[in-house]
C-alpha cells in the first residue's frame, strides 16, 4: 500500500505528471486539451488526483449528472500499481457519491482489461451491457458496468487505504 495518499481536485499544474501517466496507460490517451476541458469548463466533470509525497500517482475523472456518475478515466502510475491506489481513488469517489445521494455509477471497460475488471467487480460493479466496436483504436467492444450505491459496493478483499 502506498503511504500518505492525499486526494485533491486535479489542477492545470498537475497536467504534466498526469499526461505522463496517461500516455503510458492507454492506447489512445486523452490530450492536454481534453483534461483542460474537463477540469476547467465541463460543469458536470470532476477529476481527482491522488498524490504520494507530493507526486501524482493516480487520477480518476467522472461526470456527475443528476443521481448518476459516469467514470470517464482512471489510471495509476505504473511503478505505483498494485498498492491500492486505484482502490483508494474509487473508494473516495464512491463514498462521496453515496453521501451526496448518487444512486448509480457507470463506466465502460475493455473486456481484455482484466485488472480493471477485477477492481470494478470488487466494488460491486456488474456488467449490464456491451457496446459493439466502442474502442475505435482496436475495434474492441466495451463492457458497460454499473454499481448501485444502495447495494453493497465495498471492496470484497484487499488493502484498505485511507485517502
Ligand atoms: C487498472 C488500474 C487503474 C489499477 O490500479 P492499481 O492502483 O494498480 O490497483 P489497486 O492496487 O488498487 O488494485 C485493486 C484491485 O484491482 C485488481 N487488480 C489491479 N491490478 C491487477 C492486476 N495486474 N492483475 C489482476 N488484478 C489486478 C485486483 O482485484 C486488486 O485488488 P488486490 O490487490 O486486492 O488483488 C491500473 O492497472 C492502471 O492504471 N491501468 C492502466 C489504465 C487502465 O486500464 N485504467 C482503467 C480503464 S477502465
């Protein structure tokens, strides 16, 4: 588990570090302009950056619309993976969502992304649909996952990381 994790809204000053993580994490990474739009203009968007010793080690972006959240991005710095950072980010978001009356959390994930699938399933997400050819870069389908916050949506196992 990474120690002394702090979660805070992503700022423009974070973007060099965020983009370095983004580019090694995804086949089609978000651009700087995409992150700027989400953190500065998109009224329904929220991006949270997780820091350890002042360095960004992961981040999660979402849209909150009414009583629903759609997770749009999640990545952890490769040398900090398997230390509970994604779990801490998701818990931070899910706990906040539950407190503010959000009922449903959605996301899309590639069927081949087994580590992300295991993470989401441990939070109570389940597959509710499949979008054909959703990922234009590889032509892969997307699995659509949903977690209902009125049901059990806590990790089934693994490290408990405060943030
Ligand atoms: C998916 C990702 C965010 C996980 O981040 P992480 O900080 O390493 O995850 P955590 O340490 O919090 O792990 C939480 C759980 O996820 C699952 N998991 C994470 N990495 C895994 C791996 N390599 N293999 C299998 N399961 C894995 C496990 O269930 C794990 O719980 P455990 O450690 O108790 O077994 C990270 O691998 C990543 O950034 N991947 C590239 C970007 C990406 O795919 N994002 C998701 C897009 S939908």
